[in-house]
C-alpha cells in the first residue's frame, strides 16, 4: 500500500519537476498526447453532430423527414453508444487506450462514410429514415471508447494535480469540434453535397486514427520520447495500468460504489442539459427565433465555443483551487456552481426577447456548464483506480442514459408545451445534478 506517498496527490499538491528527478526536467510529450486526444474529440464530435446540420438543411421538411423522426435518428446513435459503453470500457482496460482509441477512430470514420453513402444510394430523403437509423446506430456503437479512452489516457499520462486541466482541454476539443460543425460542415455541403461532405469527414477521421496509432503509447512509461523525470513525475500520483481481466462480480462493484453511482447520476443530468443544446440549438435559432441560416450558424458557433472556453478554463481553475482548498471542496465548488449557473443563465436566455441577448445568455449557460466537465472525468478513474477505463465507461453509460432523452423529449415538450418548457425542464435537471455533489467525496479512494 502507498497511502503515505499519495497523500500529496490527494490534497492536490503538485511536486516541482526538480523535486522528482534532481536537475532533470520532464519533457512535454504528455501534452502532445493531450493535444492528440483533443484532435480525437474534435473530429469525433464534428462527425457526430454533422448529422444535425444536414438534417436542418436537407432532411427536415414537408415531404421529407419530421423533427421527431430526426430525433429518433439522433437517439439511435446515442442508444447504441450507451448500450455498448460498458463493454467498450472493458475493451479499454483489456487492450489499452491506444488501440481502443485507434479502433474507435477507424470505426466512427467508417460509420460516417456509410452515412454519406446513403446520399448516393438513389433513395429519396423521405425513404432514408430506417437506413439512417441503422447506419447511425453502427456509428454510435463503434464510437464508444472516445471519452472513456481519452479520460483513461489522461489518467495514465498526467499526475493527478494536472488531470482536471488535461480533461478540460480534451473535452474542450469536443466543443470546438461541435462549434465548427455548423459553419464548417455547412460550408462543405454548400461547396459539394451532403453525401460528399460526410464521406470526406469520415475519411479524415480514419486517417487521424492511423496517425494516433503511429505516435502514441498506452502510458508515459512506454513512450520512447519521455524521460525518467517525466515518468517519475507521473508515477508520484498517476494511476497504474488497469488489471487486464474483470469478472462479473467486479462489474457489479461499480454499482456498489456509491461515489461513482452519484457521480454518474449527476453526469446524467449534466448530459441531458448539454445534449439539448448539441442537437437542437441550431434548430431553435433558425426555426423558433427565425434567424437567417448564416446568422443561426454563427450564433450556434458562439455558444459552443463559449462552452469549449469554459471547459478549458474550468480544468485549470479546478487544479489551482485543489491546491489551495483540497480536492473535495474544489471539485464540489466547481461542479455545484457550474451546473447551477448554467440553469440560471439558460432560463434568462429563454426569457430574453432580443436574439443577441439570447445568444449571450446561452453562451454563459454553456460556459458555466463546461467549467465542471473536467471534474467528472478526473473523478471517475480516481474513484475506481484498478479499472479506470471501465469506471469512465460507467460514467458515460449512466450519463448518456440521461442525455439520450434530450433529442427526443425536447421536440416533444416543445411541440406540446412550447420551447420555454423544454429548456426549463433541462434547467431543473441541471440543478438536481448539482445537488448530488453534496454527497460525492473524491477523497475516499484506494490508491494502492
């Protein structure tokens, strides 16, 4: 047992490089890995959300597909993504995050290429409902290691005192990808056609996966470019590689870990709120606020970039605050404030009448929400260190179980009760998720 050695990591105190290895300073190769993980989340979410841009411009309308049908298409991706998440976490622990992330990139890219292939099938848009359900289900299943694999890589490459910043940057990559999807994928459709746009983006994802496989390793210990100082820096508070096997009984221990269950439940509330914006914000700006197409894409871009900025800043703020007041209070403070403020700002956005005011309030809402994203992904492997990949998959499974409802429930509530009610429901959900952090204790961990 190494409880004494890790007491500094638990309290959030970071050792200086010279404290770890004399005069030798660690390399920055660990931040190259973080940058590549950002590339994965950027491309992964660009390819995930591009379907909403195509739907608004090409799929939804009289004689085409309905809003509710497209909601089911969005959820088809999320259903298989969620159902395959725990097996995906087992795969991460079994073969390591390097191969898992590489396979994810190749698989998701292939699913996106298949989406584009439907446009060259000769079928009318109205006949694409079932094919889109099937293809997007395949893409969802193949993309399961994205966030659990990235978080597991961060836990193996960075010391605990830098992990919230690392996870914040990685998840910020996802939001930058989402933000650029609206103008970027829209531009590709304008220049070519929607089918070719999907084909190009899916191919790029597969090429990036090949580069990742060539340059990455599972941990700092196995990389030829990292030096002894960097390896010792990470070893002082880093997680050990996962145990290769896991029994059914060990699977069930995830559900008996109260901290992990509460964390995942809070993330379910978090996911419902953010998925509403991911899948319907562009539609809301265009159809409800009647903004022109270019203005709607610009507004959506601003809102998503605001969340990306919140994620990056929140990660660094969490690490700084942890060194001052400890992990428990820092994590609770960031999560509670971020999720509560997101609900407040979003409701002000619904109540606003001027489009610019709506954009600013929604931007503040998602920036506040993004501020606590890194806290979730840092906490999961710390609460279950022997099976970090599986713990991250558990977090994402329960999180998506909540988020998966937003693509379908949002248009249903909006149609029957109005869009203020739909967004208000998400606001209440976010506040309930924030309240769960009263009982989440990140300091109760086994770091043996």
